[in-house]
C-alpha cells in the first residue's frame, strides 16, 4: 500500500506553556515504524507573525526523517497577515488553520474568520477550523472548576459536543457566505459530523477529518483515578463517549467523513502534571502518529466498516488529493515517490509505550490489541523499517510543497451561487424616480 499520510500533527510545538516532546526526528521515527511516510504539521505564527513562524518551523524540520508539509495557523488579522498568507502559498503552504477555541490565546472571532476564509478563497488555499465555541468553553471551564471538579474529567464535562456542533455549523455557514471550501480538523463528535454531512448534502465543499483517538477511545478514561493515566487523554475537542465513537466510525465507513489524522501533540507525564490541580491548564494533546494506521485498520477494516482500498483512501490518498500532492504522494504508481508499506493482516500485536518509538513516556493505546501490522516501510525508495528494526536518517526528509488551487477549487466557480454572490447578481432594477408634492 502507499505509505500513510497524517494530515494533522504538532511536532516541537509550544502550546499551553509546554513544548510537545516529539520533534521532527523522534516523531518521524515513530511515524515510520507505524507505516506513515508523510505528515502535514501545523506551524504557528510567532507573535502573530506568519513568516516568522514559517522560519521557525523550517528550522525544526531540519532533523526530518520523512517527507512533510506545513499548514499555517492564523491567529490574528491585519494587512500583513493577508500579505504573508500570499507569500506562504508561494512557498508551498496551501492550508491555513483558524482556531475558534483557546480564548485569549489562539482564538479568532467571526470577523477574522470571514476575512481569513475570503483570503483563502482568493489564494486557492484550504481554510481549516478547530471548531469549538471558545467563549462557551471558557465559561464551561469556569463553571465546572467552581463546582469543585478540578481533575481531567472536568475537561470532558466543560466542553460538551454541542459546542463543537455549534462551531462546526457556524464555520460551514460562514464558508458558504464567502464561497470558500472548508476543512474541519479533528471531528470528535456526532454533532460536528452531522453538520458536515448536511453541508455536503447541500453541495457544499466541506471536508471532515476525524482522528485515530476519536474512533477508538472514549471519555471514561478521563475518569481514571490515576491522574497520570487520565491526563493523557486530555485533548481538544475532547474524546467523547462510546456513542460518538460509533457514529464517527459509521460516518467514516459510509464516506461522510473523508480522512483520518491523529492530532499527534504529545506531552510527557511531567508536562501533563502541571495541571494536576486544574484541568484547565493540562496541556492538550494525545499521541497517534505511530499508531494511526494500526488503529484505523483495527477499528475499520477488521470490523468490516472499510475495505482495504478504502483504508488506503482515508489514511493516504484523500490527504494527498485534498492538499494537492497527488499523485506524487498517496498512490503506488510509476512516477510517484516510492513511499510504500507492506502490511501483514495476520500479525497480532499489542500497542504500548515500551514498544513505541515516540519520545513519550506514556501511550493512550497502552494494551490495545491489533490484528494486522506494518512489517516494512519504504520511504522515497529507502528501506527504513523492516522486521522490527528502524533505519532512520536525520535530515533525509524533504519539504513537500503543497500548491494552491487543488481539487477543492476545481470547478468551484461553476457551483450554484453561494449565499451572497454580488458578482453574479443580474443587475439593479431600473426604477423611475418621481417626486410629487404631497397633497394635504
Ligand atoms: O488538544 C489538541 N488538539 N492539541 C493540539 C492543538 C489543536 O487544537 O489541534
Ligand atoms: Zn485544534
Ligand atoms: Zn491539532
């Protein structure tokens, strides 16, 4: 099969006072051992400066051992941000993430969302949203904390799925208002998934990305009496209950969600421990870069929800197409990069921190049993994982530019008019203006 493409990772990312502990080398070693040969990482602006963020992430990626692309987050709005977005699309960044949550930090408001979506449309870039209502989340966190719930379970309680559904619906409607496509990252709930399905049914170009943790784990783990265990599962939007997991698997199997990432953003147990007395400051994020291919196979193929070709689509091909690097990536074909894995569907194995290659000291999949294993990984023609042995070379990974105006833009202008398309308005009526004196 083609090597996996993880469309959603955070390597060496400063976040909530910590820096994610997998860098572009340890994260890449983990990826290769799990059959992933490319990922797209989220670069963050430095003091809202996109180009400074770009420079920063270029440096981080010097250690790269697999091919990678970048999304860029947009955390404010100004003429300079708009200009820098254009500069970045020239440099091979065709996707920009807007955070509707993390109030007081990364969050943008609706006006900024509209400006950002419109700019993406002009540039042929893909606007992405972290969809949760950040104002309501902030209030929810305060209410839960003041009620005396201070542990990781407070995280799940304070930001219910309705807040994810609301923000997803709002982003979808705003994208329709400006006529841009939309990519919703880390879909964690049925509410969000259903909004995406409804939008697609209306003919809107909306992509739903779910993540490995959402389709395999459930929120009960945040109630574990051991803080170290419970805190591992804290990510945003939160991992939901089992009904949400089942709905997401069904939607992925039925083609209502398009691809699976990980949101790999790992903090080791000492980093998570800063939130021991306050769930609001536990750094958010879970692992998955090494586990994703196995987890998706186990949850989706072994359960009969996806065929092997559809597994390839949701773990590799769809990402390559959406981010416009297909057929260089996402397919085994003449002329494509030789990113290839051999997957043995009969090998049984158990995921654990002891056996993984990430720098993490814990693993949310501890004890998770899988039938089917990546036994060989070839990255651009080099044998890098075989028979349980890694052969990873620092600096061997290349930046893969993602060009603008990819398939999400193909023919977009021929779609039925969007909500407010003045350019397509047929013309103003010719009214006669008569001014008569009023009779009294
Ligand atoms: O909890 C998460 N998701 N951490 C990473 C940042 C983000 O929102 O993607
Ligand atoms: Zn996010
Ligand atoms: Zn993320």
